[in-house]
């Protein structure tokens, strides 16, 4: 889970916000009217929201397909973060005794199982979108050093 949370944080900070900020600053020199500044800023914010899966976007002629994939991706991310929050709650509840608490063992196993299944679904969705030219940076980060391919070797064959 730590790997996943760190990966998403890095993706958002460097691939989304920092890149958009560089583009925003580069375009600022061409601004002459206040309305242009407002439009530039709104585009900056909308792009960040879209690339962070917080808003569906429409691209090219496959707009319905793209929106469906984006919504599935957003839903999968929500499921993953719900597992992270459940584990966080268990850690807060049991503290340092979490490893020896028999009551927590079943919950930890369930969270682990769901997290693995959902992260595999996320990997598959991002991989499929990357093959179509979308979210390629996230795909590269997700499978850096073939992390998922090593975790789920029997499922990695592309069909």
C-alpha cells in the first residue's frame, strides 16, 4: 500500500501539477488581458482535475468510451483508497499491537486481498488506456521495474 500511495502522490505532484505549472508559467508571458489570465487559469485547473481523475473529460471521437474508462479508473482508485483508509483505521484502533491482535488478523487479510485485486484492476485499466495513448506516465510509474508483472506474473499476458 505504501508503494501505491507514494506512486500516486508522485504522479500527481510531478507528472500533473508540476508539468501543468511549467506550461502555465510559459503561457503567462503572452497574456495581455485579464480575461485571458482567467481563461488560462481555468484551463490550468481543469487540466489538473482531469489528469488527477477528479473530473471526466471528453477526448476525440471515442468520447463515450473514454469517459467510461475514466469513470472506471476513478472508481477503482476510490476502492483502493477505501482499503488504505480501512487499514489506517485498524492501525489507529490497535496501534502497535496490530500484529499480535487476533481480532485484527482477519480484517488485515481481507484488506490485503481486496487491495491486491483492486490494484490489479487499476493496473489493467491504466495499461489498456496507455496502449490507447492516455495516462502513459501513470502506466510507466505503476509498472516501474515491472512491479505488477512480478506481483501477478500469471495474469500479465496481453490478450
